[in-house]
């Protein structure tokens, strides 16, 4: 979907598409970190950016949908986040960040896009990437049905260079109590998680 199609989806969503909090595994990882600067890539209607800001992170939320950013900015705590309308293929932060998070960013150039956003992590900082795994199709979980844009652990691991130490890169099952959509899911979903630290 392009920006105009996402704008239309958010316009028709009656206040937001996604669940009110980030995925549980993202919360678990972020909760172990000392708050600093963070970039939420493909922030959508802001759930991860707002959650981080409420925990004293200085957050920039980036998305190419103006409608999504409008919803995010209007939410409680929205004025604590810097919202940027931009494409991850071309945008560059003014400085590296202590934490870069990307949840459910699915593109035809996934590996290149993840490698690009990894470059925004400062030395000592953390990268967290979570998205639908290719096995999610057969599992019947919510998400895209085009395997060309889905993740595998091998794809995410291969997107990083020797500047990073990989803490976790694996498939994770997300139950119905950790739904991606605001209205919930009826089936568990299979995601790929990448958690890495930049060491140089």
C-alpha cells in the first residue's frame, strides 16, 4: 500500500487502526533500557511512540501517512512526541538514537530498509524490529499474504553488519491477547523478532 491508500485506511478507521499499546515483546525489551532518544519507524497511529514517551523517552515518530500522524498527535500525550511525515527510504534523523523500533514495516526491499534504519542507532544503542513472519500465512494469523514482503529470521539477521551484536533473532508467537489490530484477532500470529545492540 502507498501513502494515499494508508491515508484512506486511517480516514475510515474512526480513530485508529492499531491496538493501544506496542506488542508485548517490544514492551518487554524497552522496559529493560534506560530512557533516552528513540525513533519509532512506521509509527502509524502512534502506539509505540506514545508508550515510549510516557516512559520518559524523547521520541520521534516517523510515518508517510499524514492521516495516521494526525490521529497520533491528537491522542493523550501526543504533544510529547515529534511527529515526522516522511518515507524511510529518504528520511534521515538529525542525530543517531539510543533506540530505534520498527513494528510491522513490510516493504519489497525489507532487508535494505532494515539496514538503513539500523544506521540510525547510535553506538551502545538498541534496534528492535518486529514484523509478520512468512510462516504466519499458513498459521492463519492477521497480516499480509504476500510472502515477498514478509520476514524470516534469516532475512533480518542478514540485514545487519558487524557493528551489531544480535541478542535475539527468532520467530515468536503472538497470542490473541496481544493483538495488532484495535478490534483484536481470533488467531495467534507468527512474527519475526530482531533485537540487536550496536557495539561499534
